C-alpha cells in the first residue's frame, strides 16, 4: 500500500470526536515509512482540520464527500459544486416536507434555525441514549456548532440570489425514516445528484462527481499512485465509493453491516483505535 485514506467520524475519530494517540502514532509511523495519508470526510474543511491539528497531523483533505479537495498546504485542488437549479429543487422539497437542512457553500455552512437543529439532535441522542440526562444531551448537541462554523439566516432563499456562491452539499436531517426514504426516492433518478448518508437520520446531496472515491482516485493519480495500492477505511454509506475502488477496503468494527459486507477486511471499532489496528495489520504484510 502506498496511500491510506481514512474517513473521520465513526472511523479515525472516537466517540469524543478526537483522534486517539494510538491512531495518531500509527499514521505517523506509516508516513515515516513513505506511505501517503489522506483524510476523506463529509465535514467541511474547517471542521475536518480541527481534530487533526490537535494531534499535529498534516494531510490532504477530501471534504464534503468529495466536493472539495485540499492539499496539506491548504490549497484548493479540486471542487465539484451542485448545479444551483438542482440544489434549489432539493432545498424546496425538504422545506416543504418540514425536513431540517444545512447548505454547505463556498461561503460557509448555512441554517435557518439553531434551535431546530439542536432539538433534532436532542431527539436523536435521546433515542440512542435513553439514560443520558437532558443537560448532557443538550451539551452534546451543542458540539455540532463547535465542529462546524454555521451561519444563521432567515431563509435559504437568499443564498440562491448570490451570483458567485457555490453550493457543495445539502445535508438533510430527520427522525422520520419514511420522510427520508421518500425524499431519496424522489431524487434518486436525478442525474445531477449523488445521494448518500453518514447515519440513519440523514441524507447528503452532492454533485455526482463529488464522491470520496472519485476525488481520491484523482488525488492518487496526481501522486502517481494507482487505486490498487490504496487502503481506505470507513464506516458508513458515504464511504462506499472509496471502499469499493481501493485495493484494500477496510470496514470499521462499528460500521453498518452493509459496509462490512462489501469490504474484504474489518478492523476494530473507532473507540478501540481501529485505524491504528488496520494500519499495523497492513504494515505486517509489507
């Protein structure tokens, strides 16, 4: 393997949203051996950079599911924004159905309601952790706005009036699984969209070229590396493209079953330093 590409949430990051020392050490060991390391995430560049800086990891970042690629020097190398008319269709349909959305743009992340998002997150966390206190749940929900620098506006409509604004991703959240399934069905055949998710309660809408696997293949090619010499690690559906295209696709121990089924390898969970374990296992074969 000449390149390692890892997802962040549920993969490189533990439940506290941190890169463990074990994971950081394994990545740095791989780098010292001449192996390139790339982060591929659904997060924005700013939100992806924060946990990496905490452990002094410097790497190229494929963000917003492949809509943007940045070099280790923070240079924008590639972008694949949504067609504005297509993004507008998604925005209007979501709002018509009462589904909370965030728009990830060239000018930051936009939402119309901080409280609505926090309430959605509280509902999600209460369902998953019935024994957590409401105070702890609200504190965890607030962390979302520490990760992403979200701007609040009266209406998303105004974004479509900004001539030079690019929309890279629309993130939709709902606890109503039927609403999400119906939304997916409506747009599934739209040739201007790639639809995926990073959890049971969301859908992510990107340009068809904004997929982790496509962006990773292009970045690897520029490094002179073939995909057969790439190891990828992920846990959810927005990782599928890069897991399938890599020579060594590795599912996290905490990955959804469909992800484990399509990968030849499965490592430990994100709270058990699964990335480090996968790297060490791979290095044994060198």
